[in-house]
C-alpha cells in the first residue's frame, strides 16, 4: 500500500514544508528512492523520485500531431526532454524505457487531407518522416518504442468499452462516448478544470465531460466499434497506448506545459478509472513554452514560427542545445539573437578551453609536471555540486555555470607565465568537461565540411599569426597589430573564430 504524501519514510525525513494530502492528492510511491527530486504539478512542489525497480524506469512522451512541419517551439520541448532522459540514464544510472505516441488521426490531419485531396494516412506519414529527420538533426535520441494511434484502434476500443461497462463513460445519440467527470472525484488534480466560456453541448451531461470517442461524420475516416462508427478522441489515445505498453502505472509522463490541461488531466482521470487506481502517472514533467522576444509564445496560430531547418542555417544544434541547457526546463525560454549569441559564446568558451588544454599538455615545457592539489580539490567540489544540481529537478543551468567557473580557473593555470606545469589536473578537467557536455547531448564537433587538410592549414595560419602578433606586442608595433586584428576578423567571417592569449592562440569553427 502506498503512502499518501507527505507521509515520509525515515530516509526521506529531510524533506520539509510539504502540503497536506487534501491539497496535493499526490501519493508517494513505494519502492526505491533514487536521491533525486522533481517538481510535480499535483503536489505543486518538488517530490522524491522513487522507483519500483531501483534500476529501471518507464517514460512516455506525448509526440506530435503530424499534420504540419515542426518548429523550434517543438524543438525546445523535445531537446529539454532529451536532456532530462540523458541525465536519468547517465547520471542516475537508471535504465529508462522510453515511448512516444504519434497522433496520426486528428481534426487537423483530416482538414489538411481534405484541403490537399490527400489521404489522411499519407499526410501523417509525410510529416512524421520529416519530424524524425528534424529530431535527428538536433541529436535527440529516438524513443525505444513508438506508438501510432491508427495502429492501436483495438486497444482504444477495449479501453473505452471497459469505461462504458463500469459506467464511467456514456454513449450519446450520435455514437460519441464521453467520460463522466462526476464519477471521478479527483478530476482537476493536475490543474483546476476551466469551464468558463466553453461552448454548450447538448450531448454532454456535464461541462467538464470530455470525448473518448467521436461519432462518425461524413468525409471523415472512421472505424466500426461495438457502439457504432467513429474515431478516437484525443485524450484516450495516449492512455490506451501507454497502458498497452507499460500496464497500470507509469513512472514519468512528459510533454509541453500546454498539455497539462486538458490533455494530461483527462489522461490521468480516465486511466485511474480504467485501472481502478488512485494514481496512474507518478511524475508529470511539463516543459515551458518557447517565447519570441516580447514574451509571446511561438505558435502556428500566431504565425511567428521558425522551422528547424531554418534554425540550423543560422545556429548549430549544439548552440540551440546550449541555450536549452542554460535555462530551466519548467519555465518559458526566450528565443532571440541575443540569447543565441550568448549560448554560442558559452559553447565556444568550452571549445577554446579544450583546445588550449590539449596544446598546454602537449607543449615543449622542460619542467616536470606537478599535481597541484588545489586544482584537483576544485574539480572534486564541482563534480559533487553538479550531481546535487542534477538531482535537484535537473538543474542544468547551475551545472553549466559550475563548468564555466572550473574552466576559468583552469585557464588561469594554463596562462601562468611561470615554469610551473600541471598537465594532470588540466587533463582531468578537460576530460570531465567533455564527459559532462557529451552526456548532455552536445557533440562538440567541428562542422562536417572541415577536412584534415583545411584544419591543418588553419592551424598553420593561426600559429603564424600568433608569432607575428607576439613580436608586434613586444615592439609595440600598432600597424602590425592592426593587421593581425584584420586577419582575425576576416577569419571570423569565414566561420573560424580565433582566441588569443599570451602563450598560444587557438581556434574553433562557428556558424
């Protein structure tokens, strides 16, 4: 029997200020605490992540309705969810079984098919294929399981029929089926139901009742079921598909913040009713919207969207991911030239450091290396702080700031104008930074068109310019220094950014 939150086991007694059950309605799962905490909208606070199996967790993401191209508002959601999944797997050492539902039958798909005189399935296949290409271009890992609504009609029919049989749902004259929210006392536990301004519907018993099945209409695709022809409602799709794959309970259920109500609220209600349980999804994860400058949500209805291929013409996938990493997944994220420029600068700081560290370790120093305990102590403190940040609702922004501090301190050592030489600490820091960033899903690769020859030529040019610049600095030759600056600026226009220091110069490719 599960405990009603906030009844706390002895190992979790440090959690405080938890709201009483009447307000939260969140049940603490029995099982194995992971040491991580995540915000839960039902409890309206961070709660401990507890899994039935200490090494395995289930995850379902609401996927796209494939009637049109995805835009970067969708991309920011899926990139952030991808980051969280990577954290769970790489830092919490949990085997995560991921599934995503594809809505391939919907009002918008039907409308697009009628407008273009194309079968709805062809519309859906075209945009789903495009969606996966977009996700791949952003280095988003594909879910292990993909479910499509049109392939699970039998499961949906069986799900709806059980709700009818238990009188949790009712059939109307037009062959539609509605969930009776008055039969489910906990309706509104994710978010209070909004009924003001809702259009009247004579078929519904109550304003908050929602469609499980839509009765057949002319010119629309339909399936024959026990209570008549029609097609699934939006919310029932995910519940039926998740139940088929994961059974009566799921650990993590994720999507954009706009899905909290009514979609996720309705999913939780009908799934609890179907499985006769008080809690279906243990942890709801909602990602904040992407806003364009001016605090306006990016959406197709506002016609302010930017396609993913269009984004990648101006910025790399790594730069966009860095922008996501430096913001909280739960809150709105702004998309602007300033935000993207900052993300690129942060990314380049790491790239420059990794190149500089390689040069430093492989230099021609004649002195013997030392360990420098202070540097190693700083590294250990950052490692521990980052693990704590990730366990605290996946706080990647703190991690990135910690890494920048670590890199800044390491750069001071690299640029010391002394005979002291500390290759081991610098190598360990470089390895740690690389490991962290790649586990977050950054590729840290130069652009594909860079060949070994072009890299070698750039290395030669940068090295030559560095020698000339140092000589000019020692002679205070302003004319030659200005010429060096011109070379640097021209190289940047050619997507090569040079970083100068007293000891070395390094470069990275930029968009």
